[in-house]
C-alpha cells in the first residue's frame, strides 16, 4: 500500500467496484454474484487467472470496505489502478451487476454516481452504458 491506498491491478479494480456496488444495498444477492462471475469470464480484460482469484479478490475488497472510510478507499484504489481507456469498461461491468437483481435502490444509484465521478465517465457515456444494460437484462415478458 502506498499512502494508505491499496495497490490493485486493473482487473482487481473492476472486481472491487463490482463487489462494492453489489454490497452497497446491504447484501450481495446470488444474481449479482453470478453476474460478477459472468463478467470475469466474458470481458476480454480478464483471464482465467482472474476467475480463479475472484473469491480472494472479493474477500480482500470486503475487508477494505469494512475498514474506516472503506467506500472511499475502494473508490480511490480502483480509480488509481484503472487506465482512462478502461473507465467505461469498468462502469459497464458495475452497471451489469447492479441491474442483475432487477431492483435499484437509492444507495446503489448513489454508488453508481460516485463510480461515474471517480472514473470520469461523461453523462452521455454513462447513459448509453445504462441503456445497453437494461436491454441485455430484458426478458421475454418485457421485464428488465
């Protein structure tokens, strides 16, 4: 750790942000865990090694989150680890997780705003990512 900020790889940073977002409403639901696993298996930035380290990385994130000022420590560490060109990729992963359980509460919306700000995602980019996530989660009966 340098200056109190955890040093993460870009892959760990995205996992940390997904876990943070998932846990922000007070619990991590099975749908959200499955989505985190799917993102790690399917996004090109991840490798098989990242999938194997997913549980340990998630636990390390949980430990950091439960520390004093944990939310901001996770955000700072993730922002420091992510090159600018991966900001929208990270935000897309986070939005996939937060929309997985088909409910969005105010805490989750606030965390999305914090992540958007720390990663410098422009509003139009964020709206496009959120729209695409809704489209991906749409079901046959029209429920997203």
